[in-house]
């Protein structure tokens, strides 16, 4: 496997999955391309993270059928479904744990983000600003707590013993009901989505990203 030229990547995504130009622009940021050259390379590692978290990806047209010989429709995602999550204000993609802590440390209690899990490919991590007095634990450091969000069959997601029907529903749930740290302490409710690093990248590079 090698990194793929941006021009070839966009050609395949557009042809195979019906991605729009706006979708491709957004994907470019998460795949590590931020310049205007068509010879830019798409990071295979970053795109693999998207495939592991959302895959298999199928064309929109296949959802007209209840079953298909080559696709598991109950567990597959379309580009539009993927983009719904990627464009969510709380989704930060391939941000590492230490980067999530850096982003959240300056935010107020209850600020949160969702990112690809560093240690469990295909899963996610929910990171939440706890407060300065939070204990130092395996799931809490620098005043930030981290919870593994496990991808389940039929596009469901598990946090501890709770099963959620979507990432959006998961965020809504923990805006009302608290998460718990490993020592039994309650975490603050989810209140504010952490500002994205991606948003700042867009501001710096302008509207030519991915073009």
C-alpha cells in the first residue's frame, strides 16, 4: 500500500461513491492534504482510520436494495452518512490523546470532542474536560477524561455498559446523563463541542483546501 495522489483519490471517491465536491474538500483535510496541488499525496494511514471507523463504504444507490451480494448493508455507510459525522462540531478525526488534552485543557468544564481511538483501530474515544481538581487515573489526566467508544454491529456504539444507536445519539445522551471515571466519580455533562483544529486550518489556508 502506498499513499495515493490527490487527483487519483478524488477521481475514485467521486466515481465509486458519488461524493460531491464539498464532501471531497472536507475529506481532504482529514486525509492530510492541505495544499492546492493535484500531486499532493493522500495519507493512507489517515484514510485507513476513516475506513476502519466507517467502513465498509458503499454507493448511495445501493440503499435502494434490502440486500446485496457484495455488501453488508446493515453495517455499511454511505458518503453522506460519513460526512454527517465528519462535519459535526464535536468530531476531531485523528487527533491523538495528548493533542486532545492540549485542546481541551484551555476550555471550560464539560467541553468535549470525539476522535478516532489511538489504541483501538476502528473505535472512537470521547474526551471531556473535567476540571483542575480531577484525579489522575488511567482514564483521566491533565483534567481531561477519556472514554472508549466501541463500534458494534448494525452501526451501534458502546460506552461502558450503554449501547447507542448513533454517535449523535451518544453525544445527546451524555449531555443529560453523566459518564463515570474508573474511581466511580461522575464526569461533568457534555456541554460544549471543542473548537476544531481543522477549522483553524481552514481559516489559515482559505477555500483552496483540497482543490
